[in-house]
C-alpha cells in the first residue's frame, strides 16, 4: 500500500512527476493510495490554481477519517515515541509492514514507525 503524507500533496502541487508516477503505478496495480483527513487539512487550500493538481490527486485517494479508533492509536504511538505530531502519527498508523510512505518528514516518521514496530519504506519527496 502507498500512504501519502502532506509532503506528497505539496510535491504534486509543485509538479513533482516522480510522485505522480508512484501514485499512478499504485492505481494501475488496482490499489488506491491512502491518507487521512488531517493530511488533507494540511495540504488543502481550496483547489484553485496549482491546487487543481492536489484536487486531481485527492480524487483517486482513499481518505481515512481520524475517528476515535485512529485517534487513540495515534495518541498511543505518540506516547511510545516521544513525538508530538498527531498527523504524522496517524499517517504511520495507516501503514503496515512493507508499505511505502511518501513524506517530506522521513526522520520523524522513521521514529514513529520504529515505535509502532512496523517496517515501512519512507520515500522522501
């Protein structure tokens, strides 16, 4: 599975073709990339201008809600890791062993993934 952090959306907004290619590859394999509503809040500014690319990306992404279950999992992960960014923790909680995460914060997410005891590929964008 491909998990998108806010950095992936910013990269697409700035025309990063590598990110677009990774997302396209995932879709062609029959899998929707996933993110959470908190990431959408970090990246979304109305969908106009360069944000049209973000809107197009969002149309083909599964957006998980930060509900009670995900919120509690993310909070417990923050407690274990000593980190403080709830959205980063939620992103890591969406991933499982062997998944890829597109992020502009690989060092923070690495600490969170280690605390979650999952092995993910952090792809810096």
